[in-house]
C-alpha cells in the first residue's frame, strides 16, 4: 500500500452536476482511462469545499492548513488486474495560496491555479447556507441553501455515483498517467432547498465550457464530508 501523502478534512462540499456530451471530455482523458457514466449520462461537477487541518507527510504547514478549494471535475474508470477503479479527473482546481498550487502542480502534475477566495457558512432556525467565492477579474460564486440535518446517501443514487469515486487520475504524458488513492467513509448529504450559481465558466475553465453558464444542473447537493487520506501516487 502506498504511503500517506496528505491528510485533512474535506467539509461542506457543494456540488453542482451537469450532464454533458462525452465528446467534450475526450481530450482530457488520461491514458488507459475511460469515461464513467451514470444511467448512460456523462457528468462534470463544479465542487466547492473546505480543506481543514491539512497535513503534508504528517506535518502541519503554518498558514496553509485551512483553505477553500473549488474544482471542475469529471468521472472516469480504469481497469487493472484487480478490476475496475472509479476515479476523477480535474479540469482545474482553484485554491487561495500560491504554495499549495506549486506543490500540487509539481508533485501531482494537476492543473491548480491561485485566486482570491472566500467562503460563508451560516445556520439559522430554518436552513444551512454554504457559499464559495473565487475571483478571476470578477467574483464567481457557488451557493446552496439546505436543510440543517444531513441524511444517508441512497444506494444506487446519483449522489452515490458522484461521491463514491476513490481514485484520482492525471495525464502526465501521451502514454503515461498518474494514479493516487483517496480514502474516506461514506458521506451524508443535506437536502437542498435552493441554490445560486454565478460563474464565468469560459473565463475560468476555457471557452469550451462557456455553455455551462446557461445550463441548468442535473442536480445540486451538499455533502458533509469527513476526514480524508490521500496516498502517494504511482504511474500507469
């Protein structure tokens, strides 16, 4: 088993999930992976969440242990001798600290960018509100209003498909892929009452994703998250 590279808590994961044409994602597929679909639909997800109590190789890095991340990702699978592994590929990951971007891009060859970010968590008598914001020329935001109590994810559900991917895959060459494992327990989700998405998809993620600005997500939900472990990567 690969050694532990990073530990943290991922909390309050706001997820907006869009059904897209599989052809859109072919150029991003790492070597030997294929698109993973749910009910014959191909998804990309806009995900905002908090990293809390982050430790790198067991060490807490001052001023870099708690921070926001927003990413755009899609879902793949890879078959090895033991069977299918279900994972994610990131189009782009946004964080507020340049050191985080440097480490992630250098070690895992991911597509991280540094932008000003902020978040808001508010609870009142009626609901829980979670918002993530990031700035590229202008502020972008992903906000969800939810019930205050989280519920168990149903077997075979769309929420299960989105959250139950435990591998990360990154293209590091035309015939080479980086693979790393992510470990966490099964999450709970908060039923969503309302949401608001104000994102310049074309500016942030490229012109090929501009159409998402006018698309209605197939689903939006908020996962509570948990403690997580990211293991050292290997090459395919």
